[in-house]
């Protein structure tokens, strides 16, 4: 089985791979509980494990494998975990936009969404010296206006949607935006996150079991070359000792296949842009919005 539009990756690699880390940290307890967050010590400590313990461990692994990868960090976390973010930037990794304090864009008015996006971009630029080129909407909760706002603010890519195995173009009202698609199958939330204070109560799986799901996606892409494997992991989740030891084994295996190109999402997006410019690849195009003017008959509405 072949992909409909396999991407020619650098050096003949079969799969482009990106281990992306969403460093939400304790933004989650604040957005859920407001001023009562100070009474949520257990959840707060669990989340702060990310910047305090897991990120230094993750950075060490990336140094050992000589990899640069992409981190998506709410602007509030950039301000409140500045030392950790400094270490990420110092090691040459990419920092993308991930909300101000992990608010869901599709729960905000257009004006609020755009205002907080602009404020967050400023914070990211101030702390990292660079405007973010990529967006991942918190919990993938992109609004109908998010693609327009991203294109308007000069973002190169988004990585919140799930519409393909390969990069594709979102046609927005403000121009094109490249989508680097993700999947719940390579997200660490469903197999691991048990957090009663945040209303998530999945039964934590053994690392081998979680890895089985993540790697099924990878092996499928090796079998049908030209696709993109993006993990969406969280330092406080996947950076815990047993899980991260398993990730290191995974990385050894992936590198050992000789089939992968590990890159930041910005590098992957720039590669696609270069291929387009040379007329060596034409991405599929999705015109937004998806569902303008759809009318469900009143008597059928909600009867799913
Ligand atoms: Zn997040």
C-alpha cells in the first residue's frame, strides 16, 4: 500500500520523525482551578515534575542523540519557568506557540483569542529571541478563526489537526498555512494521564503497551514511505523515569533502522516549502472553513 502523496524526505529517509513536547506544566491547574489552585498541591507537584525534573532529562537524551526537536509551551509557562525554557533554547530546540495559559481557542471570542495570541507571541519573542513559527492549539482545540490569525501573524505551520499522513495546506482567509498533522494514536495523554484534579482518569498503561501504539504508527509509515510521524508528548507524562527510559530505547531503534529523518517541525515545514518552490512536491489543499452553511434537520439534531 502506498501513500497517495509520499513526500521525498532528505537523504531518501522513509519517515520524517519529530518528538514534540508540550510543556504545559502547572498552567493546567491554574486554568482549571483559578485562585483555588493553591489548594491543589498534588496536581501542581505532578505538573511541575515537567519543567523541574523531566525537561533536563529529555534535553540530556536529545544531546546524546544529537537531535534538535520542537517544544510547544504556553507563554505563561515561559514566564514562570524561565530557567527551564532558557536551557531548551540554549540547546537549540524550537519553541512553538501553545496558548497563553493553555486556554482553548474555540472557547474564546475572536477578539480575545487574537489579543492573547499577540500578547503570547511577544512573550515568546522576548524570552527566546525569536517569533514562533509554529502553533499547536491547547488540546487541539483550534477555533474557526485560528488558521486565519496564524496566517495573518506570519506563522509557517500549524500542528493541531489530523487530516492526513503527510503535510497539507490549509487555505485560510489570510493565505496558506502548512499543516503538519498529528494523531491521538501518538499522543501520550490517553495511555498515561490519570489526574483527578484535572478531570482526566485514564488507567495508566505500562510503557511497553503505550509504545506498542506509538510504534504501530511508525512501522506503518516505514511500510508505506513518505509520511510523517509526530509524537505529542508531555514532559510531566512521558518524562517520568520508566517511560523516558523506554523512549530512549525507541529512539535507538528508530535511528538504527536508518529509515528516519529526525527534525524540528520548523525544519520539516521549510523542507516542504523548498520542495514546493522547486516544483518537486504539491501538497493536498484543504479549504477552510470545513462546514460552512451545513443545515442539520432540526428533528435529527443531536440524535447521534
Ligand atoms: Zn498542552
